């Protein structure tokens, strides 16, 4: 009760302060120090405050500064950060930014949960900016990772798409949107890429900070809340096979209120890679099954903000997402007779209060609600649907960040998660489970060269009860070199489906049952890395070791166990399998990456990942792991007055991918040529684009199977148009 009174007093005090505080309006312009051209999209923020704004196309900004404030901070991904002391007489100020060609050193939040410069965080995080995403002309997160990150790969078949990262599948990868966990299917496909500010990727375990599932890594998608008075964007892309994406964003800032609205439509025709499939005897049989299924989806998002003072901020948010496949009519026994339909709605609210210059409180509530259906369009079940999954995920997080003297920053908080699941296909009726967690993390600055992070999360889970995950990370900086080392303990809670599934395969007379006695999967992750950077060049290398134990997989009943189960339950199944903690794996590997500015507008970047992922239980590679993969890109851009040309030639080279069900998928390489043409016309930006995907026309045209190397239909062409208005 005393704690509640104290928080209420702090919030009331903040609101009261905002009612009586005097503000002054400061205007200015941000320009390139070398060329004098305006810098659009630069963030201007009042130091030790939540107040900020964004420059428009002409580099202009207007900022309401609290009376007590003296300093503003200016940041842009393509420039060195700058600060400026605003005097009482300053009205129109000019700020010059120095361009930085590589290692843009943005502010990141994923590694520590607090805002730090990328080269100043003990936990390494890879960042892909809006500029990286735009020049590669990606339409979704999957495309972004395939083009930009060699450690992430994807496998798509009739069961859906599986993402892998450093040898582990997506059930060990945590996907966040603005730091909020996404639940259910389609976690990354429902993200509107036109509204993404950056993507932060953390390789390795991060359970002390984020809880369950963060064993292989974390992908945090940060969306952009542009703080102009008006910011309206339309982004259209159309390509071969009717691949169409349309995004519209409308953002407005009126005084202390902000509104951010987004809509995205995606659709595509389906295509075959081979019109034949093999029957059980190895004979080729005609089929109209599509390797890539036709689909359409819609996403609508809304966010409101209210900032009553420079130290207090509130938000409300909501999102609706629908996805439907458009499969062809059945042809014999070779085509599925139903469409998949997904529906998701999310909602949430939160507040942030800055206690003093370097300490603040956060409170967030978020709910993610996902449903999946089979809609039958032929056969005996025509016109009916089956609900295969319905998940309700609720998350409450209260967090405080406190500067303790000159050398320590303490983050501490409480998290409560409630998740429920129902499924007609798996015979689950509204099963639920709760998790509570306390976590604490200390960021220690020993001196200007040496920093560290120590953290611990204590979890109480309704099923397996208590568990704790520690982590420790160290950073040593000297000259342009950064050396990092970290240990992190990870865990993954059993999913509700793994605990309570009861499904029957009529075709094979097999029963699959859940196991309410499952333990959490656990991991120990070690990472060592080194990096060197200067204004024109950056190179980094990291090695990692990840041991995962108590992994959950199917355990087949012996004949005696099956007979006993049938006798006890009055059934007659040929086989029975149960999920159990029977597996372990060891992942070893390394990543290397470089960025180089050559001069005259030319730059290059690339990366290579080697992964040795071993399933210790079965003495084989881990399912869906890839040993070798790499990406490379060559870019050129030049500006002539109001026109900028960007040319991006990029490629991905990937080795064989192992599947425990289907064997190896072939190695491949894909190369793309993307061009964009940017015209700045006062308050408008027009940016048409044209490109060729899969330039050298690679196709995995084996007979229809469930383990294609890639689903590309061959060389494809696209055109795009970005129209942006800001004021």
C-alpha cells in the first residue's frame, strides 16, 4: 500500500509540475556539415526529458522546451550524434552534423533494456536501420533477415514457415515489437515494414532480461513514431506473380497529443516449382499443389500518446491482423481441401515517468490474441471450419531504472504473464498457465575503458515452479577496438500445447498426448567477440557456444506401454507418443561482419556465419540447421541537388539445410539488384524504385516436396513508389 501511495504521489507531482511549468519554443535547422544540405528525419530530444521532435524534409524543427532545460541532443543514423546548449536568447539555431559512413552507432535498447549507444553496450546487438531496409527494398521481416543477416534462415512448407537462428528454430527465438512479446503464429509477418525504424538482433540467450524463449536470440522490431506535426506516408510495391504490398501511415502531433495510424495490405498469387510429385512408389504424379501458397492479409494499427509534462508520458495502442490462404481446388488426392485463416488482435497501454534526470519508471500492459482456423471448401466438411488454435496472451510489466551514483545503473522490475489456449484439433479446452518473474540488472561503468552488466531473473511458473537465470557481460574499449565476453543462462517454458495436447491421426492410427510434468528447457550460452571501427571501416568477429538440455521432443511408447495405454483407456491405437524432456544439443559457431566506405558514394558490407549444431541425443545435426551462410552487398548513392540515386546489389549464399523429417535441402545463392530514386520537393518526398529479385534465375525445381531450398519462382521484377509528406 505504501508503494502504491508513493507511485501515485510521484505521478500527481509530475502532472502538477506540467500544469504550472513554463515552456519556450525553440526553432532551428539541422544541416550536413560538409554539403550544407538539410538533414531530414533527425531526432531532437531535450536532455534528461521525454520531450522531443523530428526534423522535416528541409531539416527544420520546432521544439517546446521546459524552462529548466538547457541542452538538446541531436541524433541521426547516418551522422555522428551532437548536443547543443540552448540559451535563453536562442530562437532560430543551426546545427551541423558530421556524416558517418559505417557503424552508425545508433541508440539500442535490446541488449540491456536501457538506451545505450551500440558501441557502448557490453552485450553486442546488430542493428538494421530504416535506410538498410529501404535500400534493400524489403516488404517483410523474413526478406529483411534473408538479405541482411546470415545467421537467420527460413524453411517454408505446407505446415508453415519456420525461422532458424544460429542453429535453433523459432521456438527458441523471441520476437518483440517495441520490446513487447508477440504471441501465436505470424509474429513477424504481421509487422508493417513501412513503419519500422530499425530492427535490433541479439544473438544468444537473453532470458535474464526477457524470460522464456530467448535461447537462440532476440529480434526486436522498433517502429517509428515520427514527431512532426503531420507525417503521411504511402508505400506501394508490385512484382511478378501479383506480389503486391500497400502501406499507408498517417501520424499527427498536436500539442501534447499524438496519433499514429497504419494500414498494410499484402497479397500474392501462388506458384508451383514443379507440376509433379512422387507417390509412395517413387513414380511422378501430376499435382496442382503450390510450393508457395496464394494469400492475402490486412493489418491495421493505431497508437495514441499523451505527454502532459516533459517527464510524464502515456500511450494506448491496438492492432488487428487477418491472413487467409487461397489454395487451388483439389486435384485427386494431391491437394489440400482447406484454406488457413488467421486472425489476431492486440491492445495495450502504458506510462513512463522520469523521477529525476537519470531515473524513471515504466508500466506496460499488453495483450496479444491469436486464432487459427481451417476453412474447408470441398469434401464432406465443405462449408465448415475447425479452430486449430486460439491463444490469449496477457503481459504486465512494471520496471524502474535508477542511476546509483556515477558508476551504477540499476534496472529492476516485475512481470506477470497469463496465457490461455484452446484447440479443437488438439482437444484442448481453455487451458491456462501463469508466470511471475522478478528481475534485476546492474550496469557498471568501472572506467572509460571497462564496463559490465550483471543480471538475474527469478521465475515462478505454475507448472514447473521456481527457476532462476543469471547473466554477466563485460566490455573493454581501447582506441577503436571493442572486446566483449558474456555468459547467459536461458530457459524455455513448455508451451500449453506441449502440456495438454491430445490429438489423433486417423490415417496412421497414432495418438499424441501432452505431458503436464514437463520441465523447462535450459541453456548455457558463452559468447566472445571483438570489433574494430573507424569512420570508414568496421569489422567484427564473434564466437559462441550454446548447450541446450532437457529439450522437449516426442517419445514413442514401447509396444508394452502402448498396449497398457489402450487397455487402460479402452482404445486401439497402433502407436502412442508423448512429449518429454529427452533431448540435448550443442551449438558451436562464429560470425564475422564488415562494413566499408570506399569513397565517391561506394560502400560494401557483408557477413558470414558458421554453425555446428549437433543433436546429441540422435547424433545428427539439429533440425532445420544450416552450417554455412553468408550475405554481401555493394551500394552506391549520389545526390544531385534534390535528387538522390541509390543502387544496391546484394546476395545471399546458403549451404545445405538439414531436416530430420526430409533430409537435406540443396545449397543455393540468390542475387538481387535494387534501385531507388529519391526526389525531395519541399514538404514531399517521392521515391520510385525498380529492381530485379533472383537476378540469375535460380529455382529449386525438384518434384513437389516439403523441403525446398527456397521458394523463389525464379527471376522476378518489381516496381515501387514511396510518397511521403511531413510538416
